[in-house]
C-alpha cells in the first residue's frame, strides 16, 4: 500500500472539498468514496488494499492497460523537453505534428486532417461549430440542425450534453440548445422485440429520415451517433441499422459524424467502430483511447469533404483551445498508438478476446436474472430482468443495477450499471484467463443480486 492517510481520512477530505461529476453528494458523504490509489495491467487497488479487476478500463479509456512504461517515458521525456507550447499564431510542436502524421496510418481511408482538443465533449463542440462553418462556406447557412439519438451520449458541455439524448441531462440547465433534435435509438431488446432485429434496425434508422423530412432536408447539417452506444448501456445496433443511416445521410446530403470516443482505437475489433459497421463518416470524434487515458486528449478527424472546404475556402476558423495539440498529450498519444500497433491489440480484440468475451457472455444467458446479453469487440452488456420469459423489467425504484454494482465492487470487479444493464469494456490487453475471472465474478454477483431481489 502506498497511501499516506487512512481510507476514512481520504473520504472525509473528499466529501468536504471535491465536487464529483454526475454524483449525489449527500449519498456520497453517507457512504464515503472508494479511493483508488494504484493500478497495474487490468487491476486497480483501493486504499484498503483490495485488488479489483477493472472491467471498465477506468472510464472506457485505458485501452493498453495500466502501467505501460512507453507511455510513462514518453510523458516524462516531453515534460523535460517542452511541457507546453501552443498551436495558435502559426506555431506548432513536434509531438502534435507527429501525432497528426501517425493518425493518417490508423484512421479510416480518406481522413488526412486532425483537430485536437482535450476531451470528447470539447471535440463534439468543435464538431457543431465545424459543420455549421462548412455549410456557411458552401452557401447553405440555413443548414443548422444537428440530429442525435435518444439515450446517445456525446459529452457534458452545453453542446455535448445537447447532442446527447439523456433526459436527466436535458432537465438541468435549459438543454438542448436550439437546433439540436433527437431520433430513436437502435435498442432492439427494449424497443423492438415484436420484430426481428434486422427489421427493427431499419425501422430505427428510418426515424432519421422521417425527422429530416419533418424539418426539411435543406435545414439539416449533420447526424451524430456512436457506432455502439456506450454510456447508454452498450447497445449494439442490428446489422441493418448503420447502412440505412449511411444511405439516408447520403440521399439528403447530410454530414455523418461518428462519435468514436469509446469505440475508437481498437475497442470494437477494428481501429474504429465505423469500420466494424462498414460506414464511411465525414467526421470522427475521438478521445479516451487515443492516449489510453494516461493524459487528456481528444479531437476530430476531418474527412476530405469538409477539410477541403475549410482549408481552401475557409480563411480563419475562429475556434480552438489552449491545449489543442498539447505536446505532452500528443507525445503520449504517439507512444500509445505505436504500442497498440506493436502489441497487435486490434487483432487481439478482433480474433481472440473479443470472440471469447462474446462466448463467455452468452453462457450468462442461462442465469435467472439475465434477459439478454450483447457484445461487440471488448464491450459487453448483461440485461437483468424481472421475468426472463417475457423480458419484463424490474421496477426502477428497486435500483437492481445499483445492487449488482455494489456486489461487484465488494467482490473485486468493476462493472458499471446503466439502469438494470450491467456493462463492461475492459482494457484491450486483457487475457482469456482474466476474462474467465471477470465472468466468474460477474456470475457470482448476479447470484448475490438475485438473492437480494427475489
Ligand atoms: N462521446 C462519447 C461517445 C462518450 O462516451 C463520451 C464520454 O464518455 C464523450 C463523448 C465525452 O467525452 P469526455 O468525457 O472526454 O468529455
């Protein structure tokens, strides 16, 4: 243990001074935070010395796992050489240039230009400004509306939270901002079990076309979606969904933004989720996995259609952040991408641990609490239901997901609960033996949850 205070002392100081994201502080003060103080590989340790399998990669980000020496050395070297310089006013830095160059190797075909930020939320704010600037420049300034999806997640800034389709977020702070609307999510188990997944995928996608026609295609700037909805509960769309979205966007000339903050950098078994689903977006949002979360970095990959107009006709794009192209973050991203390449982690997910997680999750379907499981690469979900045969959900007030999450923590496993859906996204370096440990612990926690609720 490396801690300098007792857990209780950390908890007291924490609840006195630290306002946490997405947290009820009364509830937190009553329980005390779990204080995580170190990590290695796929495990974290708390201040009581408990070793916990981190099946959420921190917050969907630690793709290469914890403690990777190359990333630590890259950050240290860059901090010693040049801890900061900006990219405004005709200046640049070697790490930012190297990162942009390296991204051309791993980005989907046609992506040759990259704008940097420090987070996914900022990157989606950039997207809103960039697509509106694009339409302005080509003489269609009335194209202002951006269409997202119910239960999508695109961040927590004013634009990010507006693009997100989370009612709990919209209820606070007067959101969404104008000209952002939402359509149906492709959540077959919740919304479409009266038809085949394929038929439902088409139906869900066609809500986009209906919305475009309602608004008028000449007013719509872009559609944004996550290839697999992450924060919404690891909702893997039916195979028919994305091709239909692509068709509709093309038919109406609308820009397609693939928000790959979670799906990017190997998570789905390809470098990017749009490749897993065979879609060619115009813009790609990235963050998290680009540095494996070791330092903050995000950005937008800008496809040729938009880049050409911005560069050749745009003049100044009056937009940017102090930390756009931060040299330490970019140096870590370069080391991280080279490590993903060297360890062949994308192939590891696609050919080995992704299919293995899928088969082990399918085994959980025999559990009395489990109505459905889904996986895509190294993302997985276990849907808990009150009645397995009919798929009837539990009463929300029972907070069954929270009960299960607490059992997971107490038994050395981080799984997240979205409603009654337990989700995982472990580091891409995870082994089959570690997946066995994950699934064994998950089953035990399902048993404990069942004993509590039945
Ligand atoms: N977009 C997606 C798909 C995300 O999952 C997230 C965060 O989880 C964001 C955007 C926001 O990223 P950040 O929290 O880095 O601002």
